[in-house]
């Protein structure tokens, strides 16, 4: 792209497109950037980038870090995005993704929220198959083996999880120290993989897979769940369902302004 804003094909880029391109250079991994770095990323001359940054700075959309003289996003971004963030309802945002997930997998897809000790079903797209697993909206899950419960517990402090299990607030068949250690390792694995699995543990006829949904603050605000009859889920198909579930949760996360991995990705 040339200094006057034309691409190599001679197509003029709009000033707004250039400004958006500059803003998109700032990421969680690179929150501070200099003019030269930004110019290299967007393909504009440094003088053009400087003018764009000056305009963005006057509107509070970027600000200068005085010690380094580099730029970062400004609080004005929040003012612009605030009305959207305030209006984002995870259920509304998730619905089209759940519908697509159900069509892709052929199984029941659902959205669950956490009330502090239970996963609660708030949305569901039933499977198109005659034999399927569905639950009424408002159904609560408080069993440690439940995929959705695993997703939420994986975000809680380990000692709090142990106390919830010992007290029976969240149910687990064995709450001995060895079992609690094994369960803690299971939660760590689920968090690392981005999904949790219940392969017939709470019901021999059902398989559940759940993945976390993050908001723009990096907090887990929901879980996407796929439920399917055990006879339809071979180990090979289980891997496909896990991938589809994680992809759907990541899609909802992006729509909420978050990034997959939440706080881990942010920090």
C-alpha cells in the first residue's frame, strides 16, 4: 500500500478502513506498539500511521504510554463498545450457534449457566433424530461427572472445589483424597483441552461433551453442551463431537468479545 492509501492493485483504501486496521494491530499479546511496528503490519507509510494515531488519540481511542512513547488502546474504546457489551445476552448470542451445531452434529445442543453450585440449562436445540437426549429448560446438574459441571468447576479454586465435593454440594461417588486428586487432575485436563467429557458416567445411555464460553472480561459465563445417545458415539465420533463443541463455544466467545482460553489467553 502506498502513502496516499492505495494498494498495490491501485485500489484506494478508505481512511476508516485504515484506522480500523491500525486499531486491530493492538492485541492482548502486543498491547503496546510503536509507529514503525504498526506501519509494518498495516502496510502504510509511517507518516500516514502517525496522522491516524493522532486522530485516534484526540478521540481517546488510543493513548500514549509516556515511558516508552508507544501507543496502546485508550478508554474511549470502552465508551464506543459499552452499549454493545451491555446489550449482549449470552443466550441470544448463542442461539444461532447452537442451531448450527445441532445441524452439524445431528445431536442435541444446549447452553448452560452456573449458579454457584449447579449447571442450569437455559437453551436447547433438540436433535433431529427420533432417539435423542433432551432436558427441559431449567434442569440443574450438580454431579461432578457431568460435562458442564466439569467445565465450570475447572474455573474454581482447587480448594473450593474440594470443599464443594466433600460437603456434597457437588456430588461425586468417591470423595477420598485419592479420588479428589484424580478429579482435580481431570479438571486441569479439561481446562487445557477446552472441553470436558461425560462418557456414560452419569447415565450409561448418554454421552455429554461441554466447552466453556468466555466473555470480554475473560470469565467463563456459560457452557455449550452436546448430548447424544451412547450407541451413536464411537470413540472416533466422540473426537469429532469434542472438536465441534469446542469450536461452537469459541464462536460464541468471539461474539461476546472474548477470546478462547479466557484469562489464560489474556495473561
